[in-house]
């Protein structure tokens, strides 16, 4: 499914063609073809932007696991029981 942001960006990319349609410099068929070409271009550009910005998303901290760590005594003297 195409995202609405992709369609809006494609409309923005093809805005000069829509303007030229209003001035009767282009036919409707040519404008629609330019819009249809702009849709996959906009989808690729926005997907790349989403990929680049995905690393900056806030990640929720995971709940601490129930691993119990027992500290052991560290002596600098060598072990004499050996």
C-alpha cells in the first residue's frame, strides 16, 4: 500500500507539470504520466530517508533480567590453600 506521504511528495515533484496543465501547455495525459513516474521516485527517496533516520529513533529500555550476580571477594594475596 502506498503511504499518503509518498503521494503528497509525488504531487510536489510533479507540481510544475500540473501548473503547465493550468496554462494549457501540457495535456492531461502527459501530466498523469509524469505523476505516475514521480510516485516510485518519491517512494524510493522517502524510504531512503526513513532508513537514514531510523537510527535516531528512541529505543525503550528493556526491563532488567532476573539474573542475580553474587560478588566474589578479590584478594591481592595469593591463595595459600593450594
